[in-house]
C-alpha cells in the first residue's frame, strides 16, 4: 500500500514531511482568503458593477505602491522574517477591520467597503504569491513537477473549507467574526512556512536535481525595484509576465460575464448569492476531481509546455461555446472547467517556471509579475469588457477578442515551457539569474 501511494502521489520515501507541511501551508492560506471573500464581494458591489471596474484600477495602483515595500523587505530581512512580516501585516489588517466592524459598525459604508475590497484584492495576490515563491525556492524543477499538483490540492481543500466555515459561523457569530478566524489561519500558515523552510535539503538527496544546501539566515539583498528591472531585462521573465497578463484579462472577462448574467436574473440578493454559491461549488468540486485523478500525472508525463497551453485552449473553446449558447448553465460549466484547469493544472505548471531562476527573482520578480502585472491585466480586461458593454455588444464580440488572444496565449505557454527546459539544462548558480535568462 505504501508503494502504491508513493507511485500515485509521486512522492518518495523521506519527502512526505516537507510536502505535507507545504499542503498544510497552502490549506491555511486559501482558507484565510476564502472565508472572507464573500464579504469582499458584498461590500465592493454596493455601488454597482461599473464601480467594481474602477476598483480594479485602484487595486492596481495600490499593488504598484506595495511592490517596492515588499522588495525592500526581501532585500533587508532574512527569508523567514519577511515571510512572517508579510503574513503578520495582513493578519493585523484583518484584526483592524474586525475592530471597525465590531466597535463602529455605523462607520461601515460604501467608501469603507471599497477600501476593504481593494485591501483584500492586494492581500489575495501577495498571500498566494509568497506561498508559491517559497515553494519554487524550496523544491527543484524535477520535484516541483511531482509535488506542486499535490500541494495545490491543499489549496483546493482550503478553498472548500473557507466558504464552509463562513456559512457555519456567519449567522451565529456575525460576518465580522470571520476576520479573526482568517487571521488565525494566516498565523498557522507562518508556522507551516517555518517548517518547510527549515527542513534540511538532504531529505531529497535521492533526487539528482535537488537544490543544494542554502543558508536560511542569509539576506537576499539587492534593490527594492529589482523585480521590475529583472522582468524588463529578461525575455524569459517578460514572457512569464505576458502569460500572467493574458491570464488576468481572461479571468476578468469571465468574472464580469458572470456578474452580468447573475445580475440579469433579478435584483434579489438571496437569488444572486445562491447562484454565486452554485458556481463556486461546481468549480471547487471539479478542481478537486481533476487534481485527484489527473493533474499529478499530467505535467510529469506531458511536460510543462503542453500543460501551460492547456488552459488557453480551454478558454478558446469555452468562449466559443458561451457565445453560441449564452445561458447561465453554459457559464457554470465553462467557469467550473476553467477554474479546475487553472488551479489544478496550469497554476502548478506556471510555478515551476520560477524553479530555474535565481533566488532574488523568485521573490522580487515573481512579486512584481504575480501582483502588479496581474492587477494590470485585471484593469485591461475590465475596461475592455466595459467598453464592449457600453457599445451594446454581447458575448459574440467578447469571444471575438478572447479567442485570438487565447491562441497567442497558448503559443506563449509552449515557448515558456521549452525555454524552461533549456535553462534547466544549463549550469547555473542558484543565487543568480540563470544563463540565457537576461541579455
């Protein structure tokens, strides 16, 4: 039975402890995010869908301002220190909003709701970015192909546990009580991060590509703006940025399509909430099934390049089908498949791209790409969708934009996967940018 489990989960003897801690880490992060996301959406939509489009712009600006602060933390503090500081900062923010909701509920209005929407959106990206940065730093390319799909299951379980906890606790304790619950899970995630980072690399000594021993107390150093500079200089990192930008545009197209379709069903809040819950439930179940049955073996057998191209092809087919059918049922199916492929297959594959870059780029360039570039894609997608909506164009017009973009996105994914293979084969120093990554 032990041998069968090792073959099924792609985890060898001696590797279970760091992988289990990584799964727990991601579970805690996603539970913290998902337990309070309903409050974010409810507060953000108080001024309507058009206001949400502009909140995307505000989020992108705040994210740009936060990047040099995070870069400064990475340069000045040891790895575990800036990880703990980042999660501790967001936990403190949650407790601050909890105090506002509990002690001065009359102060909670449209403006404070929009502030929370922007704050949560920034928190959402930095929390997941930092998790995957540590994973790319801790595990080699070969290990990431085996471990990341399994680790992503922890996130899916957290994404299921978060809404379940929200439904269980919101009525008896009130919505405000969900915020300290989320803060508690963030603190648990810090403990899990410490466990992952402090495990000796010789646990993976059987792996020829295992990362060499690193000094956990060493500071990364460099400039606070190094992430931006590295992305502009390196064709590989710029390609990752373009891939993430298109991803964000597609996610935003789908997000506003969902808002429009659910809004067309009526103005009853309970009806809208029920449909959002149905979509989220279908998405999480489809993701978990795909992770359990297929994802762990897909990337290892077919390669990163094909795996990165799978989501763009799914998007192209999905928007064509949605334009033809145009029903809420088709939207539910499309979004469930999209999120399942994104979280179970594409996200682990995308994170392996960072295993072949230097440690500074793993944290600084990744932070810039996964936060500001992603939010820039949000703004671009929201304004493009808004323009089409104001012109009175429907799903067919949106599909005419999305499908060609998805095909270019698939080609970019194939190029990134092949470039990653070339960089992985080149001799490199883990503390520097790999040969060929920058001109």
